[in-house]
């Protein structure tokens, strides 16, 4: 069995919107619903666990009713930080494999999901990545220098883990240097395996991202 934790704790600062970005309408429904649909259509038996801030749970329930949204999912309370939200959600996950995905990435492809879930069968942890296309420069003390972009990749979600791996990783104490779940698993001594992601799988954080995502979803 597979479980996916979908995190939706954003408050819309970069979007400059009073409404958190995961609830913004896109192609006639809230963005977050498109994300849940991607996983349900990929695997109708997948267990979907959605983390939301308590103050927005009632609003989400109203959106579900208004849009007659029928995809089964469990809502759990988000915490002070993403780390705390996921640690709480892990208590409810039943799958042998657990994926963790950003709620504002509604364009993950079935090919990417296939690659992640297939690879985690024989690896501790798997993340989708993209090669960088742009040149990179490092700025230090006002001085910039070119760096080799082939040494870097862009990390996406879902990040997939064997259940025992992610549970063990979240036994580690919270600290503010945690950047993602794979980083936490790496700290716990587990190996991270990379697979190819898909370019459309953007994280919607700005108005430009929202327009781009709507164009692709159409």
C-alpha cells in the first residue's frame, strides 16, 4: 500500500494574496484539488493524508462541499513548521511506502510518480530532480564567481521513502537547517537516490507560476 502526505501550510506571502495559494482557483477549482487528483488518478487506492493549518480546515471543508470533491483523503492538523506537520501526519500513514508532496505542485506527471514509486522498492529514499539549464554564480562578500552547474540539480517532490526510513528520520529533533525530507533522511544515515522529474512540476509560489500552471493544466 502507498501513502502520500500532501502538505498545504502556505500563507501566500510571495503570492501577495490574502488567500493561501493552495486555495486559489485555477481551471475552475482550487489549486490543491488538482494536486490531490494527480495522485488519485495515478493510484485510486493510494492513501492521501492532507496537512492543513487548523484555521483553514473549515474553509477547506466548505470548498470540498462547494466543488462536490469526492476524492477520499484525511485531513490532519499542521504544525508550527513543515517538519511538525509531517511528523503529525506520519502517525496516520498506513502504507509500506510514504511519499511527501507539496500541495502547490499540481503538475507532477504520472511518469515521475512511476519513477519514484518504482525506484523506492529497492532504495531507502528517492527524490525527483532536474538538471539545471542556466549558468550559476556564487556571491560571497560582494564578489561573484562562476560555479559548475553540472554539480547541482533542482529538487522536486514527491520525495518517496520506505516507511521505516521516514519514521526513523523523523525521530531526529527539529532544527532550522532542515530544508526537505530527503535532507533529514540523509542526516539519519540513509542514502538518497535521484530519478528524473518533469519540468512542468513547478512549485506555485507567485502570480507568474499560477498563470503558467493554469496554461499547462488547460
